[in-house]
C-alpha cells in the first residue's frame, strides 16, 4: 500500500460573499452552476473534489482553462482556503494550521512552479533560487551553495549572476524549477509550468523534469491543459471539468476507457501507439481458431501482452501472419492486422466498422 | 421677492458653517494649543539640523559637496548643471536665502517620507483605509492653501516650522498615492510565489513589494519635492524666510527685480532637484549597470586607491 502524500477530501471552493449559502443550496437542492450565479452571485471554482496522490507519484490534473485546476492546486499549500472539505499533506490537515506552521509547511515541504514563472525581477538568478531558504532564515553561505548546485542540476550552472530579464522563457522556467527544488521539498506543485513555452523547449523541459522527479523522488501535482503532456508525464491523470473531477485513471485508462463524452472528446485525437498494449486489442486464440480453423503458428511473430501498439506495428510490418501474444510460454491471444489497425484508430463498434467496409 | 417662501427657500435661513468653524477653531486653540505646540517639536528638530548643516558650511565647500553628490547620483552632466546653477544663485547674492529654502524643503520632504510611505503601505494593504484616505488626499491637494493657512497660524504660530507644516499638508499626498499604487501594481503572481515559499507579511513587504514598488515610490518622492518647492512663496506669507520671502516682498513693493531674483532661484532649485530625484528613480528602475561603488567620485577614489595597492 503506497503512502498517501497529498489527499483532498471533498473539497469545495465557491467564490463570492454568500459562498456558504450557495454551498448549502447545491447540497440540498442540487442547483446548477448557472443558478448559483443567478441566485447567490457566486462562482463554483472547485466542486466536491476528492483524490489521493501517493508518495513519488506524478499526478496530473488536466482541464481546459476555467475548469478550476489552478484553484484546486492552490488548496494544497493553502494559497486558497476551501469553502468546505479538507486537504491533507503527509497526513496533516492543512486547513487548520496556524500561520507559523503553514509558513513552515510551505517553505520546507512544498515547492511550487508557476505558469508565468513569477521570478523576482530585481534579484539575480541565484538569489531567486535561494528565495525559499532565505525566507526560512538559512544563512547566506549555505543558501548560495545550495542555489548554485540546484542551478547546476537544472542545467543553468554559471548563470547565477544574471538577472531574470536576461534569460529566455525556457531558462526562466528552469530557474522557477530550481527555486522549487532548492529547499528540497517532498512535494512539487506545478501550475502549468510548461504551457507558456514553445513546443521544442516544452518537450525538452518535460523530459528533464521527468528525470529529475524520478531521481529526486518528488511527489508531484502537475496541472496542464495539454493532454499530450499529461499522458507523457503523469502516472495518473485526473480530468477536470467545471470544477469537478470527471475521471481519474492511468493514461491508458483514460484513453481506452473514457468515462463520458467529454473525456472521449478530449482523447479522440491522442495517438494510441505508445499507450495501448497488446492485451487490450487481442482476441482469444479460441475465437481466432473458430473463424480460421487449425493453422500452423510456427512462423508467426510473437509479442508480450504489455507490448505497445507501436511494437506490434513493427512486428506486423515484418510478417504476413497475425501476431501471437504470448505470456509465460503460453499463447494468450492473437492480433490480426485488422484488429491492430482498429486498435490504432481507437474504440469503434464492430457495427460502425462493418458499415465503413 | 426676498421673503421666506416656497419660491425662495434660501431666505428662510442659512447654515451657520462659518460660525461653527470659527468657534470650533477657537475652542481647539483654547484647549489644545499645547498639544499642537508639542507637535512642532519633531519638525523643529529636523529643520534645525538642516539649517545648521546647510548654513554652517562655507558656500564654496557646500557647492563642491552638492556637485560631487550630483556626480555620484547622476553622472558628470548633472554635476556640471548643479555647479552652474549654484554658482549662478550664489552670484545673484541669494546664497543664504537659497539655503534657508532648501532646509525648509528638505525638512518637509523628510517628514513627508516618514509619514507618507507607511501610510501608503497601509493604503495598499487595506481597501477600506484607502477608500477613507482618498477623499482626504484629494482635499489636501485641492483646498487652496490660503484656507488652512489661518488655522495653522492660530495653532502653530508663524515662522519656518509652521511653514514646513503647511508645506507637508500640500506635498504629502503624492508620496502616499504613489507608494500605494506601486505596491498594488506588484504582479499578483509574484506575491503568490512569495507566499508559496513561506514568506511572512513582513518578508513579502521588504523583499518583494517595496523593491518592486521603488520606481513608483521614487516618482512620488519627486512629486512631493516639486510640490514642496511650489509652496515656498505661499509659506512665506506666514513668515518663512528664504527665496519665497523675496518673491513676496517683490509683489508687495511692486519690485520686479527682487521678485525675479527670488523666482529664478526657486526655478533653478526645482530643476536641479527634479533631475536628481529622477535619476535616482531611473537607476532604481534599471538596476543594472555599475553599482554605486564603481561610479562617480567614490568609484574614482576606490579605483585609485585600489590600483595603488597591488
């Protein structure tokens, strides 16, 4: 059983002067978003959200702008107080911490990276990175040493003397990341950290971040509006809509089993090549045999159930035969080239497939 | 038709505001004059120090000090401008008056900063406070100075110290406004980042808000200084000495010469002080470039002594 590092228990955030009345109305009468605004002039930011993030996990929250994801992430370090519900960090309820304890939590346990970097323009890169330690009262020599080595880690060794406005966007966000890592927190909160960067730099930073996160074993809550990014980075993904979490699952889960039309729409354009594995699309050897009779399987290419579609394509291209899926020396399934092509396309009902042919 | 009736309601009676204010002021003077006299003490202290510092240094030496200061703050060009202006003022024969005016202006400036920056910070932090302060600040800037000249004379008397107080009433608003504005303009994401890394209110203020608000605060200081200077002539009506006094005397005697000399001195002071504070504001905005230790006369001395020691 993995240890829970971050936990949200039915968190609600309603913006407006009459938030509590609005919450009561939603609970008792189930009024909708529009009515809440009409009646109480309140906006629902976070709608009854519960989730857990295990230690070392990268948990992505994915949603369009205005879906409440940035509001949600700010509950974890209590930059925003919830209207109802509670947030636990390493088993401690964040909502009831005294100011002093809260600052301690923020400066020691949680590092945060912002979409628009939010560096201090009047401070050198090094002093920006050392900010968390400085606020905590760490002496100058130590914090400068830590800042330099953290800069080294994010590939900015030797840039400490520069100022933020001398850096490119990608480098600024590296500084932002270094600032979050400098205090060696257990938890990283990433609020759309790479969204403002151009695609090449974004990819580069994504991979570097993944390396860093696994090396340093950080628990990460990662906000993004980009499903590709969520799939690339996240161990699990939560899809958010109108303040509520629609679906939580692994990237493969989300792509192959979207819970509703909204999620399905989202994942429609996603390449399944590296996400979907053989066992999702194979048919049983019996059903294959029923259609084709006994066949000689000796020359057929073989794959494991966990092989990706990408790998199956490689095998299929090299052979005229279907692919045998073998697990522990036993044939568990067959993938024909037709089912492989359908698998790449995504879930289509057989009926639809038939009319298409 | 000057009878009280529906058609001329104003004949039915008037609000005796005049009487109330006069009575109120008299009551204040009768009962609280010692309190207001005590308020003069800090003003007097600062003013006397400035008067002593500016008055006791021989003019030539003072001129050199000002020029070097200008060089340090803003570079060689401003040094030349400052030196030329002060030489001119000196040869007009109004050096002593200029120093008196300068000490009144500097005293108001210092007190405006001591009062104004904390008030500006408070205004930035509390919308309620700002909403209350705004009409008061508007009033301070728009009420003709002659209106509050009378109560100030009755409560504080005449002379340089009440002159400083009159000047403060007029010159305080910009520094409050622009400190407030500067702090409110600090990007919310920067404030959020500071809090996310565990900053306390005090750390937030000193490490992010004030430094980022600095250009705006400097603009406020510049405005306050200019407004102090513009009060010099009016303040001379309650017996403040200096250049303003000369202008006032010129008006009284229809002596265009003496008014011109005093006026010219005020204008030159204004230009020099404006350029000086603006260049401080400029360097607080750009921040980059050589630090003060590498610039101006101090930089020169440090380089010089440094190069002799291997």
